C-alpha cells in the first residue's frame, strides 16, 4: 500500500514537472523554429524566468474557470427540477464552451508571457508595468 501511494505521488510530481517544463513548447516551436530537443530546453529556460507569473496565471485562470463551473451548476440545479434533459444539455454545452474559452485564454496568456520574456515587447491589451513588475530577474 505504501508503494502504491508513493508511486502515485511520484507520478503526480513527474507529470506536474513535465507540464511545467513544456509550458512554452508551442510558442518556441512555432516562433523560433527550433528542433524538438532545443525547444524543450528553451521552454524550461523560459519557465524558470517566468515561473511565478506562470504559476499565478494558471491559478487565476483555474479559479475563474471553477467559478464559472459553479455558476453553471447554480443555473442547472433549478433547471433540473423542471427538465432533467434540458439541465444536462445546457450544463454540458456551457461547460464545454467555458472549457474552450479558458483554454484559448490560457494560450493567449502563454503567448503574452513568451513575447515579454523573449523580446520585452508588451502585447496589446497588457500593461507594461504589470508585466515588468511580475518578472524578477535571477542573479
């Protein structure tokens, strides 16, 4: 039993580390046109530079998505009393739509962080002071 729990914990940590290390893979692959191995190394380097922003952004987007899911549930519970099928359909459609929206929002956030970390350019719709204040260069 201990080995099973320990294995689950180790696998969760490895999976989390992989997700974080590959956070910037798509922007690096597409915009820098590097081979896969170099893209991975570059993604790790960029993540190390922006780990705080990446973490906070993920937590913020995840919390917002959770709140939307709660709103969907709050809408669907009364609807369920009227029509079970309608509640399930409306709930499923709204949850899928919010999932697509937050996935796209996460992509925009990643691209904005990538651009700022690599070129010091502030993408449209983002505040330079907020982005600049978020980065803490390592000595």
